[in-house]
C-alpha cells in the first residue's frame, strides 16, 4: 500500500511512521515537519554493511553520502553503525567532526574544493581526499610539502558509463563537470603526475555514474571499466591500486512506478565483476568502498504539511495548498521528481481524487506534484509526502524568508527533535544593521 515499509495505518485511520501517529506528531511539533524513522535508517546501514562483509569478505567500507541528509544526529548514527561518510564541503566535514567522527573513515569529495576546505581536510586528517582535477592535485601537493604532511588521495574517474537516469543526475559520462576522463587519456596522465608527488599517496580510484539507478547494468559496466584501468596502471606503471570506490546511486521507490531491486542484489552483481576481473587481469582485489546516501535515508523520511486553501478550476485541475513547498522540497521544481502523498488523518480512505499540491512560495512552479492521487482533503488536514528523507532538508532554503522546518527522529516508540525549527530571529541573525 505504501512506498516505504515503516508506514502503516492505525486504528484511528491515521498514518503512522515507525509506529508513531503522524497526526499527533504534527500537533506536537508543528508543520511543515520532516520526520525520519531512525530504526529504518539503521536497518539500511546494516543491510549494506552485511552485504559488504558477505560479498567482499569484509574487505571494504560503506561510506554514507551525507549530502543526502546532513546533521549531527545522522553522523552519530553512522558512527554507531560502523560506517564511514562521504562529505562534499567544509560545512559537512565540520559538522561530522563536531560529533567526534572517526576522520580516517571520511572521504572528502568536490569538484572545486577551496584552499580553506583542503586545509580543513589536512587538519582533520581525513582518510581519503578524492582529487577531481590536476589543479587540485598540485595545490594539495604544495600545501602538504609546505606543512610537512602527507595526504592519501583517490582520483575521481569518469568511466564513460550511461546510468540511464535523469540528465541532471548523470555524472559518469565524458561530458561532466566531475572527474578525469579515461577516453582522452586525462586520467592516466593524472596518475602519472600523482606518482611524482612526494607528499601524496595515491591509494585508489573513485567513480560515480549517477543517481536513482534502478538496475545493476550500469554499476557492473563501471566496475569492469575501473578494473580494466587498474590493470592498465599495474601493467604500464608497475604500481598496485589498493582501493576502488564505486560510488553510490542505488535507486529507491518514490512511487508505485519505481521498481528498485534489493540492495544486496546490487552488491552481489558488482562483486562478481570485481572478483572475475581481479582473476582475469591478474590484479589483487582492491579494498572496495561504496557511497549510498539516498538509499539509506530517503525511504525513512516523510514531510508533514497542513492543508490551507483549495482551488477547483473546473475541467482543468484542483489545487491544494500547503504550508511548505519548494523551500523544504525543491526536487519537483528542479527535476519534476514524482512523489507519493497521503492525507495522514484519512489514511484508511481511498485516494479517489487527483490534485496538484501547491506550495506557498511566490513562484508558479512551486509544486510538490501534479495530478497526484489523494484522499479528499479540506483545510486543516495533514498531508504526508513520502520518501523525503534525502535531498529535502539538505536542499532547503529560506526563499521568501521562510523558516526551515524542524527534523524529528522517531525510534523505539519515542520521538525527538534533531534539528530545531528555524525562528524569525534566525532569519535576521546574520543581517548587518
């Protein structure tokens, strides 16, 4: 009935998440409200970790891609579950380190890291800096030499694989702002230059082909390409690449039209390619890293809204307005991303209407979705939009000077605020007199 396993209907006909009544959560904490099931997040972490242990004999590390959802609480969960993390900015790195996160398990990404961010990475002694370009390579080498430090690096490689996803979230092809190209010889030249850098240790290679991928074909192709490159490096340069980071991008179920396969099947399919290529090309099996983000947190989250105005335009559409919108979920205006929605206080009733859910921002494109099946709703009802645990809070904004919602975790029959709702005072805090 629902796109996520943690959603149910209770005896009052209300939607529940992790056993908590969403209508009561809306009353207690207000709306808009992000709600995330911590138990389900931890379950997903363990699923990936167990698959890594099973298919790579424990010779690997699952790194949560924290751009999907970043706050102190989520870094604490990842630390407790034994995962590493992938960060893409000084802000994410700083947040992780404020929780005492094990910096040796941090991968620092970014196609244009600033000098200040690289310095943070060196100061915190992050485990792996994913170098995106030659300029960054030389800048990092110079910084290390001047400070008497050594950094472990990986190169981000474009494997030339089409991920069969939205053009805006495809990152593995040659025409991408990310990484170094194999086809042009750029990647091999970067490897050669890295070997001349006395303060840098090239420990591995990284690739990422895209996001919301619902089959294994692209992942398998990328793994083969990367293993071939590792074999070429070994043959031509006589060095062994110790680690291979295969990125993330595992798809989830946003609506009934999505049909993702179990994460373990991704892991098993790709591991077979790694093992086969290792034997066929005569290279040691590298230490494997993966970076799931959306697949860990998105299904565990929902966003609750209160219905305001309702406009019926005969023979055209019905608009249902909510007290949030593109400021707390910009994915529809960016990607036309599809979602499932439920009237939380009428969850036991049939979805016998079609509506366009409209946000409150002063933008005509501020929608959550168009022609969405929904229970008949009226002002004051609570709407839950499902699978919003990733790229909602993390992409939220203060457009129209709206305050960002609170984030609440539910776990073991209790709820707690992990990110406070912004106040009006927060909005003017950095304004100068």
